[in-house]
C-alpha cells in the first residue's frame, strides 16, 4: 500500500503534537494524513478519545492506517475494542507510555491510564526506544506481544518526540513507508 492509497489518521498523545513534532510534520507532508482531534488534549478520557478514533475510522473513504504516539497509542488500544476486523488496515504505534507514566499525567482519567491488553484487530508495529523515560523497553515489548504487534527497537531515542530530537524523524518515515508496503 502507498500512503496515497490510505487515510492516515494521526493520533497524538497528551497535549497534542506541537508544530515541530514528527506527527505534525507528517500531516503537512502526507496529503492523505489528518489529525484525529480530541476535545481536550490535556484531559484524556478513555471513552471520548476512543469514540473520536472510531468515528474518524468510520468516516474514512480509503483503507485506514493509524499513526499514534504516546498516550495516543493507549487511545488506539482502547478504541480497538469498538473496531471490527477489517476497519483498520494497520497501526503504527510509537512510544507507548507505561501505566505509571500515564497516572502521573495531570488530568489523566484512571480508566485511560490502564492498558488494554487484548490482541488488536489489525496488523500493528510498536516502536520504542531503550531510553524512553515514560516506558521501559521491556514494558513496550510486553505491550506489543499482548497486542499481537511486531516490536521495533528504536535504540537510544528518548520518547521519540521533538524534545528528544525527533522533529522530522526521517528514520520513522522510512519505517512507516516499509510498514505501509507490507500491508
């Protein structure tokens, strides 16, 4: 699959993705990409964030590929229980946060902080860094296994956001293109 053949739904985490974040840059670069907007980027609520993802998936006109970062990864996992097999072509899930990290976020709903550990109804890849301050690589590997997703070690990359030097993240874009090609 090529990016032009998919509706690429970008799902940022807590506080959204600022203009320098790789997700914002991908929206600007990929014509079929758009952000799934949330009512409140600073107060994640499981049902609200999940519902908005499901609505965006069902409004799509092409095969859907979800691209989530941090708490957005959790939102995708929670939304998955409301998605039917075949509704999503794939999930590109980057830097999932640990439950402990999510509980430390101001305004985080307790139900959202808990991980959903059931297999996802679509192929997925989880990319995590060995030095992410918000999730150990062991926990990220365990999440990938629970979700039935491939795990990719991003090396010493921090939280894989603009603050860790991943504004444009060209390696991520190459990995995404490879992921799309396999769908």
